C-alpha cells in the first residue's frame, strides 16, 4: 500500500475527530474542559445559554469521536478531555500544513522557471 493510500485511510479515520471539533458548541466545550479540567454537566452549563440536555448530547458526540470521556463521581458524571486524541488532530494538521508548504514550494519553483 502506498503512503498516499495509507494517509487517505488514516484521514478517513480522523474524519469523526474533525467533524466533532467542527461544531462551535463542541469546540467551546473542548476549550473549557482543557482550561478548567474535568467538569460535571452542571458546571459546564453554568453561564451559558445551552441546556444541560444539549450539552450532554454534544459531550456524547465528543465521546464518540474519542475526544472526551465521563467518569462517575458520586452522583455526578464528570467529563474530561482525552489529550491523546487532540494530539492526533494536531499531528494531522501538521501533516496537512507540510503538504501545503510542499505544494506552494513546487508552485513557486514552477513560476520562477517560467
């Protein structure tokens, strides 16, 4: 299998990760959990105009993408971010950035030869 085929297969596997991060509310939840650490839904909904039910649905999408997980603490479910999955997103973005840099360098070389 070529490197391009492997990259395409891996990128398809990363699609749910980027789909989950592509929503403004979910991205805000990720930022909040990264900043404030593990939080309950009650804490996550303080001061926002999103219902607990909506936040719960968004957290389940993040969990489905491997970005968040919940643990039970007494009566509360406490949510936290899986930093490894965010690192994976960063690696993909770095990879894509490298591809763009290479493409732009080839374009520049072609234009300079003209």
